[in-house]
């Protein structure tokens, strides 16, 4: 089956590699369609695009947008007009909302006696700051042994450092992507199944579903494929690669069946 990756992150958000390094890892894995989908920023996209052009890999400009409805209810956008001023203003506001959330998280951790400062966190995030940067700071300060343990012990719901997301609604995320000329896809839907609202999302303009994702079981993939047929949506594939130092999946690229691959070629590249 063809291999692609429409869901990756660089150090412009919570990834641990440069955009160029992420592309090279995807190429090494055998992927021939690529998107960089950093959280709430497209600032690394042109750098990734240059490497893709050099290696003749199909490339689409992307982004991942969080919502306030759930910490993991996210939407990716592709074929975006990067020069759309309204969309860039929207992303800038999202990044500012993130900063405010992180400052509150840091205050709560400090109140809980955790040794951490704003400088510890924000020095790691020249563009988009996230809870991952807080977890990395906790690791560096010797509070936890890993980024994952930082989340588990301090940053998820029920723990002292948890603050709900300040993002937009799912419908708003989709509409912003569409206004920028983009293709809107729900990311990793299998981990937010209790929050599915495909009737409202498709009415707002949803184009696709990230069916082929590392955490999705065979049964989940079949359920999601059934939804793509019911609502006339694309099936996409993405690894959610964050780099080898992120402590999660270490290899980008996901296989996708030929019929879905061909539909993506038509939708994203008019091929």
C-alpha cells in the first residue's frame, strides 16, 4: 500500500525536530505525500515544503487546530491559503490563548509546590507553546522522568496542573479552515469517540476523517470507514509524529489503501 503522512509536528509547536528533519524522517520511512501540521501555526510550513520539492514529495500546507470541547478534539487543515490574513489572525489569537492557559498551569503547579517558572517553559517554545513544553520543563527540573509522566502526574484532568483548553468549538475550527480555502479533517477521532458529532461537523464543511492512525484498532478503522461512506468524507492517514525525543511514535508514515490514496490525490493535488 502507498505510505503517506498528513499529521506531523516540528519544533514550531510541540515536536522535537526541525521541519526539515521531520520531512527527512518521513521520506526515509517511504512516505510520498507529506503535510506539516503544527499546532496553531503555519510558520514552519515553507521550510518543510522546500525539502519536499527538493525530493519530489507531494506536499500540502497544513495546520492542527485544538478545540475547547475536549483536550484531544482537534482538526487538521490542508491546502490552506497561508497568506489569508483572517486565518493568520485566528491562529495568532489561538497562540495567545495558549500562552494564557500555560501561565495558569504554571501558577497552579507553583501553588502545588512544584519547582517551575515561566522562563523554564517559554524558552522552549519560540512559536506555539503547549502542555508538552511544561512537561519537558518538569522533566528537566527533575520532577518527572519523561514528558509522558509529566502529563500523567501533573497536567491531565484531575491533576494539580490541569487547565481546560481555551480553543474554539469544533464547528468554528472547521469553518476557519474552510474560509482559508482549506480541506478540513478530524484528527485522531478514535481517541475522542464519545465526542463525535458528524452531522454538525459535515454541515460545517468537514471534508475528511483521519482513519489510519497508530492508536486506531482494526475495529475503530472499520467504524470510521463506515462514517466516511455515510457522510461522503475522505479517509486520510497520519502518524502524529513528534520526533524521536517526544517519547511517543518514533517513525512517521502510515500505509493507506490505494482507493483512499487515489481520492486524496484528486482532492489535494487534482491528480
